[in-house]
C-alpha cells in the first residue's frame, strides 16, 4: 500500500516548500557524532588527556624533562 | 561573481593540484609518524621527527591554506555556490576543521623536532616522545571523505540554495 503523502511532501514536490535534509546528510552527521562521542570517551578512559596522551605534554621540553626525572 | 570558463579551469587545476597534493603530503607524514611509533632506533626517530616538522612547515600547511582558498574561489565563482548544496557545505566544514587542527598541531610537531634535534636528548628520551599518529590518521580520513564528496557530489539543496534557485527560476 503506498505511503500517504504528507502536506510538506506535497508542497515540496510542487516546489513551494524547501526540501528536507537528505538522508545521506543525516546518516553522515550521526556517524560523525558517534565517532566523536567514542573518541571523547576513549580519551577519558585512557588517561583523561586530550588525544589519549599521544601528542600533548611531552612535546614541551619542560614536561619531558620532568617526566624523565621521575 | 561567476568565473569565466578559462578562469574556472585554471582555478580548478590549481585546486586539484593542491588538494590532492595535501593528501599525498599527509600520507608521507603518516609514514614518518608511524615510524616514530614502531621504531626504537634513535637515528630513525630523530630523522622521522625532523622530517615530520619539515613536511608540515613547508608542504602540508601551504597546501592546506591553498586548498581552502581555491575551494572558496571555485564555490563562489561557479553555480555550486558556498552554501547552496549540502556536499559543498560539508566539504568546506571538513576542510576548515582539518586546517584548524593542522594549525594547532604545528607547535607540537615543532617542539618534538626541536627535542629530537637536540644532541643532548638521549635514546631513551627519544623513544619516550609522543606521536601525532591519531591526528595523522584522522586527518587523512577527513581529507579522503572530502575527496569522495567532491567526486560523487550527492544531491541535496540547502534552504539557502532552494531559495536562490526558486528566485532564479521565477526571474
């Protein structure tokens, strides 16, 4: 059975209403959000540092010296 | 302002050159970045950090800025516009984010290179230096995503694009 056409869809088809956001955009935004949340959680779980401690802190010579001293 | 055919082809050629070059340069950077994670040889580590800094400063940053500028010029100078199609908006957003992350990363890469270049840095200290691998992989993934979007150009007008099109249809 065909899906009933809503008023927005009808107006959209007639060129009277702006088109809705395409599905590929919604899916992409959702995927990016999921990845972002996953990365934030991973950072918090690993060591609470941005970038999972992979590129901060020790780049600073002072921090490196402290780390080495410890 | 619309670009003439010759101008459009020239800007497009430059855009293709710098954007694909950006991807290639990030791939080269990624190889060195991976070496800093996988190798424990002090000579390899020193060379990798210095090479990463050189590639970022002299190749990646200029190509990234050039990509952003030429992308904006092409968008504004052709029928695609800057905010009319979702694929253009998303490509622009991703390029801006990639460039911003790159610009904030310069200091880190430079600091790593300075430590690696310092003769007093011991092999143990070299091996303890951090890597930028997560950003390299993420950056490359973003650039490939933009490339795919630009090749496929998926359909979808924004509200702004629809309004512009409706207005031009009426006139």
